[in-house]
C-alpha cells in the first residue's frame, strides 16, 4: 500500500530561490538571485578568536543543552538593541532566540494559525513567509501597497470584511522583495488597526540595520499599545547567516507560547553559536562592523541603480532602496520574467522572477534583484546583459 | 480586542522535563532528570581545533548559507555509518540533516499528519515526540509493550481497526523512557506490518551507539521492503548536544518532501556546526570516543542498578538497560511518583515522573531515572535517599 501524506504536501512547493541557487553555485554565474550577504565581510578572524575563548572558558557549557528561551546575555543584548534602535521597551524575557528569523515565522504559524485562517500580507511579500504560514493551512489576502507601505483603507476593508483574520505580516523596512520602506504614518496606522481589530502583527525586520541614507525609523511595535505586535530579527545580514541565529520579541505572555511550541519543534538553538555570538557582541563594536557592510552595499546599490538607469529601457520601473539587499523591477503587462530568466541563464545571469512573491495570483511581469553578493564590475556587467535581454523581450512583444 | 491563538495552543503544555531542569540547574541538586550527556566527555579540545581549521580553510563558506539538505560530506558519513551499523542501504541523498533529531520528529508531523490522524506509539513513549506530533492535531493510540517491544498482535489489531493511522513511532533501542530494547523478531514483524498496512514508521534512534554489552541489532529499516521506514539519529549523545545536529534518513522520494517542509521551517541547519562536525569525523576516530563514553555510562548504569537493588524495596520493578541513558521504575498502583518527587526535591534529588510519557491516560506510579550525567558516588547517594522516600510512601499507602 502507498503511504498517505498530510494534505499540506499537495500545495507546498519547492522554493524557487533555493532551486535557482543550486544552478548559480558555479563561480562563472553572475547571480542577482538569493539574498546572500557578501561573504568577504564576514568577521572570520573574530569568530575564530571567539570560538577559542568560549571553548577555553566555558567549553562544556557551550556544548551542552541549554534552555529553550536561549542564552540570556544574547537575549539581553537584543532587547537593549531593539529599544535603542526601534523605540521598543523590551526586556530579556520578551525575547526568544530562534533558528534564524525564518523559524520565527514558522513558530508564528504554529502559535496562531488553524486551517482556513487568514493572513493579510503585502503584495508582493517574502516568499518563504508564504511557505512558512501556508504549511498551517491558511489563506492569504494580499493588501495593495505603494511606496509608503500597505494602503490603510484597503487594510481596514479587509479586516472589516474578513472572518478569521489571525495575522498581518509585514516587512516595513527595506522590504523583501521590493526594497521599499513604510512611512512613519503608515506604521502608526498599522499598530492602531491591529489594536482595534485584535489581530496580531508580525513585523519582520532582517534588513533594518543596513540603512545607506536617511534616519532609522521607529518600528510598528513602538506604536503598539495593545501588545499585539511581534518583532522578528536576525544576525544573518549583520554577522553571518551560517550560524542561524535570529529572534522573535513580543509581550511575555505571547512569547511564552512560542517557547512552548519551540520545545516540541527542536528543543533549543545551538548553544555554542549563541555563546560565540554573545562573546563577539561583548568584545567588538558591531556598529563599526555594520558600517563596513553598509559602505560596501551602498556602493553596490549605487552601481545597480546607475546600471539600470543606463541599460534598462526608460519605461521600466524599479525601486531605489534606501537600504537592504534588494531592488524590484516591474515590466509592462504581458512580459514574462520567467522567460527573461531562461534567456539570461544561457548567458550566465540569474535573478528571481517575481511571480512566487505573490501568494495568490502571480504577477509574472516582475522580478527581484539582489545586489549584495557581487563586486561592482560584475553587477554592472550583469545588468548590461540583463538590460539587453529585457529590451529584446519588449521588442518581441510589440 | 483579545488575540486568538491556534487551537493547538489549548492542548500543548510545557515539557515537564524542561521545567524540572530549570529547578535542577543548582550544583547541589542530584539530578536523575533530563537526558543530559556527561559534559566532561565532550571533545572540547578537538572541537576547538576543528573550529580553527574550518575557519582557516573555508571560513566564508562555513559562515554562509548552504543547502537545505545539509553539508554533503556529513550526509555521506551518516549514510555509511548507518549502513555499517544498522544494516541499511542509504546513500547521501537519503539523508537530511536536521536541527537535532527532535526536528526530525517535528518535520515528520508536518509531512504526514492532518488534524484527526492517528499515531501509534509505544506505551510509554518519548514525551517530546508526543509534543512534536500533537502540534499537528493527531490522536495517539498506545500499543502495549513488554521487554521485547510492542506486542505485534495488539499493533495489528490497532492497524486493522483504526482509520487514518499515518505513523507508527518507535524507539527500538534503549528506549526513552524505559531503557528497553526490541528483539530482532519484533523489529522484523513491525517492518512487515508497516508494509502490509501502508503506514510509515519512524524509527527513532538517539541512543543506539551507546551499547554497554551484547551485540548491535539490525534496525527495523533493515527489514523494510516497502520503503516505509524513516530513521532518525543524533550526534547529541556521541558528540555534543549543543551543536543541535541530527538527521532523518529514508527513501529519497519521502526525504524530498522533508526537504520541502524544512525550507519553510528554518531554511537549513547551522553551516559552521555541520562543517566542524564533519571535520572532526574525518580527523578523529569517533569509535574510540564512543568507547570512552560507553565505559563511563556502563559504570554509572552498574552503580544505578546495584543501588536500586540495595535501597529499593523488593517489590519495585525497574529496567536493567543494556545501553543508553535511562532506567524506568514501576511502583505499585496507587503510589504517586509526583508526590515522591515533591518529597525528593526537598532533599535535593530530582527525576521525571512517568505520567507525561503516556499521551492518553497517565500512569502516575512510574518514573524515569537518568544515570549519565552524574558521578558514581552521587548516583549511589541519590538512590539511597530516593529509596527511603519510596519506602516511606509505600508504608503510608498500606
């Protein structure tokens, strides 16, 4: 007899990015796919030194089981950092260490979602959030967005008209995939609607530290009077992704539920990685390290934007992000980014077509470019080729 | 308005072990709770050296994202090891690296279980497996077991009489919590029933390498002609738990589905930890390391068994395990292990009452003792005190 799998297995599909990444592992491919940070900026020497110190000073503790909640000094650091940067008022016990911020999304699904529940999200949104929540059998309603965030009226209409809305999922700063940032006013309005309708908000913020210009904005959480907003964060983009350390922070009473589901999910995060990171944060100035990253990514963003201005047809719209890793391109209706990708791959250029960033109706005339993982000359060269391919497709469609 | 959580939040509860562990963190407590390996046996110096080598030779790779499937050399090592030890025929692509074997259980729930599905398990069984599966809304049917494993007739009756049985979950070697090991014949029979009824088996095996005497037995998987058996394993007990590295292995077609759900769950395991471990396995003889662990745990098992024989009343039954970390005690009906624990905690002795190892009707006259995490004199002292408390409770009940 054949095995029977869970219903969810019929509608989960492989991440297009992870599949494209396998193709782009070859050195000669210019890849705008993935969200890979620049490996040459990882603090390798410092991490080596911190490994030595942690193992010398507390080796058996670092290799043993620890609490589900996570390593206390690291949770304290995170609470302090968020309070300084994002206008929150967290303490250690509001913070749960997660296996990357991706796990914060999975646990959110487990804590909040029953089959048939509704998640409101930006349109487009982070595709691995779609996978994380969808595994719990939810439906998505996409809220229209502009350059300042979700349109508040559309959001309120959806909240008013829809039963079983459990979550509003947003990435207000340097959004993935669009690179856009929400205005202060929209942040305040989101917190207000969340309180009024009793719906939790997940404010996902993996890129917020990487601001190239302008002021850091207060978080949605800073306007949250009801205790409904949960904040995820990550060390993947400011330290390294290989350690898989992120967090979710929110009111103790909610975080307690996350701890409970994390127990059954994987007991706890890597003890050693948490201690090495905490030691690094104690002994080094991460702000100086972030400055270095920002400097490099800003130059790459500049080259990407300039190259698109130079090589892309005028009618093509794209984001000029103030930080983060991504820019987003909208092509005229009817042009397929998947077909453009096929042609680009022949010339060893890769990116991610935008379709899968939409949970419901895919808009295939969009795509995402990552500019953080390549030197400037390759960005320029890649976008020149990409521009030619785009032009060819536009001509063909006319 | 109040937030609404998922239904599962109403029936998930905190792991009793994790809660007891918080109490027992004090140095002066003699703890038979938890399943902590002995930290003095962790290969701290070797790990420090491997951290250095990995960061020197492949630092940026070790800190970057990697594939969801896991680090290829580590997957190869695991496949080879299982084939040598457990009579399986795996190759690298049958193996997915998981965040501890606990994550293998969570992903199993995601791949197989819909609300209302049934999991057949040993009675008693590993309590964090209960939490992992229960989060997906399943019911449990406990199959009676004796010293040789599940009773095959009872298992077949349940398979025949029950709709929507999706999984059979077993720990055939040095079971948690009982310390018992399934006979060869029962292993064969389980594989046969699994094939006949088209039901997946999860063969959980975190302790199998820790055999004090007797021969290693072939796995249930080695008798699996239908491709229905999945094997989990872990480095937590033979290397260190702080790294959180385990695996699940099975037919490629099923593992592919696990990879898919792991993508949405947490993207991948810690790259660095996988590479450090793989480097350790390449440069050191882990069998010699395991021999050292076995030697220490065997002595502790001996002291535990001898102490129970000496200090416990004759009518108390307990397991004499051939390996692993646990022994299991059955008290006369009506005696409460929770009440005994209360009295023991006053004398700074801790263990885990057996009730929560039963998913349905708790049998409160049972408890689990771990002997791997304490020196022999403290085991002897702790069991002397525990024996006195047990005797007092028996007298009281008469």
